[in-house]
């Protein structure tokens, strides 16, 4: 009977581990923030150009994790690096609006200027699901750059 109980307990543990693994298909807020800080540390050690080039290589996974990816903007909201969509690289994004018409890039620029770092909510296309989803973007100003990584909710 004790052996049967141990087997049942192991089966329950296996089911729990499998189901909790499925939930980890999405990055967490803590992981997004950590990825931004990883980029800043990498940039300090390796320089701006190398960091931007690595992020812009959408096949490079150093700064990608599941649905987490990094973007870098200058203080005019020109995109310098986009880890999920090469078509966004080099684009002036100041007038970009979300699905509800919210000018989220202008809003983020104001948040950067007043707070330096923080979170912003808007809607954006998830590159994994290809659907418009609610998103929270973590951003930090580093020198004259804005380093971003967001989570899809």
C-alpha cells in the first residue's frame, strides 16, 4: 500500500511539473526587467554597436527568451534595435499608435524623461501568437538610449 501511495505521489508531481512548464511559455515581469538589465550590462562591457548588432540579429538568442525580446530606441524614438522584427529596425516610431489609437511611443518618451525607468501598458502584436494582445513594457534609460523589454498578458 505504501508503494502504491509513493507511485501516486510521483504521478501527481509529474503532472504538476508538466502543467507548470506550459505556463512558462510566457516571460514574466521579473524576467523582462532582468533582460533589460542584462542588455545594459552587456552594452557597458561590449559597446553600443556590438549590442545593437546582436539584438538586431533576430536569430541570436542572447537577448531573446520565449516571447521576450529587446528593443532599443534613441531619445527621438527611432528604433535602433528590435529583437523580433527586422522591419522595425531603423524606423522612426514616435507616431506609432496601438490598436486603440494610444500614442504609446510618445507616452513612453515622456515616462523616460520624467521617471527614467518603469512600466507602460498598451496593446501590440505578439510575435509568437501573431495576435494583438495587452502588453506591459519595462523600459530603462541608459545614457541617451531607451532599452525596452515587454511581457504579453
